[in-house]
C-alpha cells in the first residue's frame, strides 16, 4: 500500500462561502441540456467535491459499444466544474478553461461514476482533478483520470 | 501575418496505407451511438485529416444555452481519432489514449465545425491536433483547440 | 498537402500594445537563471511569436544522451510565455498556468529550435501553441508539440 | 475532510517484476546530465512511486527568482517516469509520451519535493500522476500537479 501522496499539512481543507452552494450547483446542473440528454445524475455535492453517475445506454457509445470517451470526459469535467463552483461566493458561475484526460481502461459496465474535486482553489482560477470508474457487478474500476482548470466568472 | 510555424521540410506528408480508408472511417463513425445522438455529421475524410460538423440543438447545451464543452470536445476528439485511423493499415482500429483541450470562446453559432489532423504518425502512437470553430452568420470563430494521443489496436 | 487548418477569416492577426515589447521580453528572458544555465538563446521576438534555440550540451541530457524532454519543454514553454507577453500592455508580466506537451521523436541534433505563438489572446488568459524541432545536418525534425495557458499578472 | 477519491477496491496495488528495480532506477537517474546539472536528488524508490528533491539555487530560477516552472516540471516528470520504470520487467526502459502540468503556486522555498506515482500500469503504456511541493520553514505547500503517459521501450 502506497503512502498518500498528499501529506497532512499540504492537504487543502475546503469550506463553502455560499451557504446555498448545493442548491446553486444542482440548479445549474439541471439547466444543462447535454447532461439530461446523456442521462447523467448528480448524486453528491459537498464543498470542493461533486459526484455524478451515468447509466449505460446504447446512444452514448462509441464504435465498439463501450461508453464513448466523450461521455466519460463530459461527466468528469462537469463534476470538476461543479466542485469548483461549490466553493465560489454567490454571484459567480464557472467555465472550463481547459482539461486533460487519460482513458486507462474501456468504459464497460452498468454505470459510470465520476468524482471531481478541487486540488487548489483560487480567486480567479481553480485547479481540479477527477476520476471516472466503471461499475460492473458491483465493483468499481478506474477508466479515466482528468486534470482541469476552471475560471470564475460573474453570473 | 505570422510565418507558418511548420517549415516546409518539417511538414509531414501523409499517404493512406489502406485504399478503403474512407469507407472504413465512415463505417466506424456510423457505429458511434453518441455521435448519432448528438447529431454530428462527418463532412470530409482525407488521409490524415477529418472534418465533422455539429448543428446547434437544445439538448447539447450547458447551463447558459451555449453548446456544451463536452460536445465540442467530443467532435474534435472524434475528428482527431479518425484522422489517425485514416492512416493505419487495414485490420487496425484506434483508441484515444488521452487528449487536452482548451476552450477559448463560447460555443455560440448555428453549427460547430471540428477539424482533426495528424501531427505525427507512428506505428503504435499517433499524435493529433484539432480545432473547433463556431459558425455564426457565415463566419468561423475559433472556440477550442485540442491535442491528442491515439493508439493503434488490432481490430 | 493538407489545407491549412486555420481558415483565413478565423486566423488571428496580432499587434503589440506595448511599443517596447521586444526590449521587455528580452530583458525578462535575460533574468531567467535557468535559461542561462541551459544555454538557451532568444533568436526572434515578433508580436505573438517568439523563437528560442538550445545548442546541444552534455549537461542537458537524459539517460540515453538525448536532450532531456524537460529541457525541450522548458524552451517551448518559455517561447510560448514570451509570445503571450509580447502582446500585453506595459506593466504586465505573464505566468504559466499550465501546459501539455507531447514528445514525438528523440531530441537528437546539434541544436533545438522552439517556436511559441499565441493561438488566442485574452485579457486575463492567453492560449499558446508551440513546437520544438531538432536540427541535424541542417534539417529540422519535429520533436515536441505543446499547448499552454498563460495568465497576465500586474508586474 | 474529503473522503479519498480512490475507493479501496479501485486502488491499484503494485509489485515490482524486476527484483533489481531500485538499482536500475537509480543507475538510470545518475546518467541524466540534466538532473545532475539542476542538482536534483533521488530520495526514495518504491514499486510504483519515486520521490525526488531539488534544493533552491540561483541558476534554476525564472525572471522573478522563483524556481523555474521548467525545473519543477522536470523533477515531477522524472519522478513519474521512474515510478513507471520501477514496475517494468528487466530489459525495459521508459520514455515520456506526454504530460500536462498545472502550476498552482509560486515555487518559493529551500527545496522542492516531487512525488511521482503510477495511476495505471499497462504493458505498453503507464499513466502516472505527480505533485511538487515547496518546502519553506519545514512546511510543504503544493506548487504543481502533473499527469503523464509513459511508454515502455526495450533497452
């Protein structure tokens, strides 16, 4: 078992500045036409971390009938973006500046779970990391890992 | 006007190894449930370069009713992947190892055009770059730029 | 021969806002201890594009005596950063938010040439792309390609 | 305190295939001219994880006298590469296919510590993640986070 890469004194502790952060995050997510289209659900919102799920469907696949990498990246990027938004004051929205994603295993399973969380919260820019797991017969397997930069914009 | 960043002697010239590359690419694209779902169309396939289009629709949007970055990344990644596949011998398929995408302007327009092309073709790995433009009132505006690594796998 | 990926009406034209941009860029570069250490030289500064060179030396190598990828990335990132700085008003400096680099061939040659240029100039963030070529017997070969996000900060 | 993003059943456990992995890794590191030049030291090698240190020096700085981002990226990329090599069988070397790095705070401190570790080990490709901390007055602060793809090559 490897020691944790983040030592205790280096680990960021996060607190929400907006007491209504969860309602704000969920309302914004509900307005995303693409997330509704894909069938993604928001399953958890805590300060600095958001979890989404995406059940398997035929219309989110690539040519080999696995879940398309773009659908996987979509939910991890979205989880990361909302993890950043969860820490911003009221009156701000968040946009994705950029992200990088590695696909490490085929997306095969009943559903995909994306966890996004804040690595470093800043006033203008927030850096996030996220992972996606395929759930098959109740076991999670890592299928993608993503690193993103988010920017706060006045809403 | 800047000089081209690729000098003549450094520019790769690409030739297809599979005479049926275009049919193979188009058939694979047609099997992608997600591309059908999003409404993406393949408009051009040449050796080392593929162009896709994505008309605006309400169900591919983010919270501000722009086209979702994930849909933008989806078509640029897919264009890049097929630009790599267009150069591979018969009997091979391609998977995305990883990509990185910057979103440089809101995706606002009647349609999005994604151009993916091969930067460096290798036996195992192919490096691609791609861009996405929003077309609004007939004018193209750069909205995203992407750099990807593709891997050849036996099909 | 592939058509250019940037169509004419989408290509950005850049103009410097600070008439002293070249002197500012060269003075900042001269203060970088690491660039002096590695032996990098700034060979061209135009608005939105900067070119650096790095002659081969034994103390910038990796385990196989090629130039180390970190030295390659260093000059491309630096060329990109200064291409962004060349477009900023007086009173601003630039920091690298993030970059992504692909190494596409071994760094073998008498010298490395890095070209960085601005893809999209913004008020806060500037997106750049850069390439590195190894020069061997007078011929340039692409060895790395990089995509970066720079941020303007008051100096 | 956030829950760990990697759940227990998804966390990879790594074992070395080459009993001489540590000697191989340390010998390869010692041949890197650039690492000697920068003053980097290898402080820990375990299966799937490598730690490097880089003491502050004037000749590894950028224009504001902080440690140059390129030196930071150099040690994190190198730590990641050797974390991948530590898991490969005898007779293999590793090359960096690509990496992406975010710089999240200025590199200010007596020394920098880079930790690289394997996220997903594969036969051909290994995906790694790494972080760099600045140590100042005995406290570690996260300054950079990196995600990389490594490729095994026969040596």
